[in-house]
C-alpha cells in the first residue's frame, strides 16, 4: 500500500513539474488610431444619388481592442463624400490576425451604419490589411475594405483604401 502511494506521489510530482501549464493567450495593448485614404462609392438609390466609382478623400479614427492575440474588435468612424454629400460610417470590425515575424496580416468582417444626408442605412463589408511596428508603441497599417450599403431594395458598394497610424498604450 505504501509502495502504491509512493509511486502515485512520484508520478503526480513528475506530471506537475514536467508538463507545462496551459498557454495563456496574451491580448496585447489597446490602441488608438487615425487613418487617411480614399473612398470609391458606386451605385444609386432614390435617396442617395449615383456616384459611379468617383473617388473622395476619406479619413477616420478607431480604437483597436485585442481580445486575444489573434482576434481584435475595432470600432471606427469614417468620413468621406458620397456624390458631393457628406457620408459617415460607424462600424465595428471583427479582425482575425495572422502574426508574422516582422508584420501582421489581418482579415475580417465589418458591420455598421452609414449616414448620407438624412438617410441612415445598414452596411456590411469585408476588410484585409497589414500592419508594421515602427517603434515599441506605434504601428503603421495599410488596409482595404469593401462594403455594401443597404438602402431600400437596392444597395450601394463602397471601396475604402486607407493607411494610418496606431498608438498602443
């Protein structure tokens, strides 16, 4: 009986000292960022005039909230022109990160709302991009986003191409 207890105690000691504990996913720092770029809307509805892929200046700001190292939530606000009318997007991106040695690749989905004049419509989109670490708390990124704005029975497509800075704290 004592021999069995001794063997069980030695086996338990080996298991607890040799087997590493489960890995903890590190989420990283929260970041604040600004982006500049171009927006290319196309399509028309009765409430929103036709644009036919004419580009406009696009800028916005966002918050990067890492839940785990490879999954981030990114609420954002973007402003641009839509056929000479101001447009504002409020969205939340669900980004899936692929960390590489010198930079990160990411892709994700972007649901939200688009306001053009007095019209507010839902939108959904996809995004892809890459980010590079400049210094310990500053990243630079480049991304593309394609979204569909649903207004009535029709939809409008918008392509966003941005570059920006992310301050991590």
